[in-house]
């Protein structure tokens, strides 16, 4: 049975001019995570970058990300997170096979990229025009199994401080996609931890960050020594999918766990 091999990377938090964040070089860990994924599980048909690509966005942050991705000659779709400047992303992540395109028909699958950024806020929201785009795309590709990617989470992850920042209109979003049985999964970033849940016919995923991880089930901001990681999807031509998380074989003992730079 034919399948597509899709890599999700998220929450790179690339800093301006290589500055450290929480005591670590986030660009170094992004490169190590990308290399680990490609060496062990590639080649990939598609790479999804699901937001917070830059920490304090500058043109050079996105230019460096673009250079790193271009070495792999793989189709990449990029989403903004709450830390990103989407205008800069559209300018500098728009070359060759790298883009901020919102939809892609790949084999027998539809891939949709939703912008949940709320300007000047860590909270997510799907604007009316974003939901309109989503419904039009689902209606016009009714025969294709669909994977939706978005930065913010649409269900609680179990960390109260982080769950204040999920998509504000999650109920409307979930009600919409449940009307379309060909929606198979939604995957997100933002939470800096992995989860896998089910809501009706839809699988809901989060991917670990490419840099530091948040402590699961924490009442307040807390970082863990869990290593960076990534999520892989295998999308089959009969509409089935499988997904698994992988991590770097290291321990993040050099984190400044008392910092609050997020």
C-alpha cells in the first residue's frame, strides 16, 4: 500500500544573531533534530513547520532557517506561531520548495495549514476568514483524506498555564471539522510536549519542540530535561494514518530552568 512520509517540526525559537534562549543554542538543536529525522527516517515527501520558528523575529532568523531547509531539497510548508512575524516569513520562507502555502494536495491526501496567530498575544484564534477558507477547502476536496496543521492546540493539554493559550474558538473549529468525515487528523505545536488524543473520528496530535520542552501537567511555567524531538506521519492511500514521536538521544541538562524568557 502506497504511503506518504511526512515530518513535523515545531517551536524552533531561532534567535536573532545566535543569541541563547534558556541557556541553549536553539539553532543548534533545530539542526540536530532535522538531521536526526532525515538520517533515521527520511527521505520525506513533506516537512511541516508548525510555528514559533523564530523567537524575536528578524529577517536573518528566517533566512537562516530557509538555508538549512534548502539543503534537503524537500517540500516544506511553514506556519506562524505567536512569536513569529508572518509577513517576514512570507518574504523569506518563499523560495524553491519552501513556502507558507495554505493547502497542498499530496498524493491522495489534502494538507491544510491554518494560521491561529493572534497578533501581540500568546493565545490562539482562528479568524472568520480562516474558518471560511477551511470549510471551502474541505467542501472542494471532499474525496481526499485530510491532515490539518495549526500552531495552537484546540484541546486542553493538561498544563493549566498553557491551556489558557489554546485556540479561543476551539469549539467552533472542532464542530466544523467534525462535519467532514474525511478530516482524519489535526496536529499542532505550541505546547512543547507531545500528545495523542481522539475526538470523534479525528486524531489530535501535538509534536515536541525542536528546542526545550515544557513539563507536562504543570500548573505554571516549567521546563523539563526531556530532549528535543519531532513527529512523523505515514499517510496511506486508503485514508489511514500512523504517527509516532522520536527524540534526540541526549539529556537537556544545560538548560537554565529558572529563566522565564518564553
